[in-house]
């Protein structure tokens, strides 16, 4: 007989839709593999957090390779947030997951909270009390990624509503990150999608694309493919790339970080 906890976890598992990658012959094969690895890490982090007892959460994913730990932490934080929201009697899952985490890990968990917020139908300005307000920009980034990834048709339709105030920029950066995954690293359709947005939002979209490239080890590949597609916004792409690179380095073992080997470029 299934317990209430089992039923809850089964319900929450269905809140992470499976989005298969389209088979596109013009996608760089290594890009496809890297993006598949990122999606798998997110899903694994989500499932592990759903099944872990609270006492195991502070150590969860600490042995995960740093190249994929960020995605796994996002998934785990999404799951922990959903568990807390649907099981008020117990709660404390997100707090346990955040225990003794580094600043970089905390940021990535906050992105996962943004995923959960979007899935719950909240706003990008919502966050659970366990999360410090200084991480709200990361929540908005995760919220934007979720909206862009699961509602990609809006990039060619009526667009995405602009967020208000200081959360607007990270929200748009999250939308930009989603484009790298939606189009599997094909710069031409990414550029077209960004061109359809209002001109004052495009800089943040390109920053988001750059950050996604850093976390999927595809910086050099993207730079060589950009060509004239976004000459005006190359500095913003590189700024996002630097942001992602620094965050990824913070997750790396000290020896790797010192050598600067955290971002592998595809030739």
C-alpha cells in the first residue's frame, strides 16, 4: 500500500515534463550530446531530491561532477521547493538542501526555485522564506528559463510579458538561456527569435545565451557561429559567457579552477 509520501512524490514527478530533443541534422553532434547531458542532470537531481530523506539533503549531489552539478542542483531545488509547498506538515526540504552550500551552489538552487515558482503558477517575484532575498535575481532567471523552454512558441508569437523592476533583466537572461536549449545551439534561429523582441530587451537575451554556452561547454563553437547574426550584441554575449564561466569555476575543484579548465570549447 502506497503511503501519502509515495503518492505525493509520484504527483510531483509528473510536474517535470519530458521534452524530447528534435532530431535536427544540422546540429553539431557534440552540442546535442552536451545539451542532453545537461537535461539528464537536471532530471536526475530532481528525482534524487524527491526520494531523499531530509537528513540526506545537505550532502546531496556533492559528489556530482562539477560540469553537471549546477543542472542537478537546479533540479533538486525545484523538487525540494515543490515538496515543501505540497506537504506543509513536514516541510524543511529546501532548507535542508541549502545547508552549508557555497554561494555558487546557492545561486543554482535559487534558479531551481524559479522553476518551481513557474510550475506552481506563482510570479517571478515569489520565493519561499528559506531563500534570502539577495538571490531573487537567480529566481527570476530560473523562472524565465522555464517559461521560455516550455512555452517556446511565444518567441514567434505574442512574446513574453516584460517583468517589472529589477527582476526584468535576469528574467530576460533566463529566456535567452532557454533559446540555446530550444534551438540546440543553432545561432540563426536564436538570433531571429531575439530580433522579434523589443530592442531594449535584446541585450539581456544575448547575455543569457552566453551563460548557457558556458554551462554547456560550447563557448567557442557559439562564437564562431555568431558571425553577423548579432554583431551589435557580441559584448553582451561575452559578458554572459564570463558570468557563466565564473559560476562554473566556483563549482570546480580548486586545482581545476586554478588551471581555468572548467569551460571546454568545441572546435
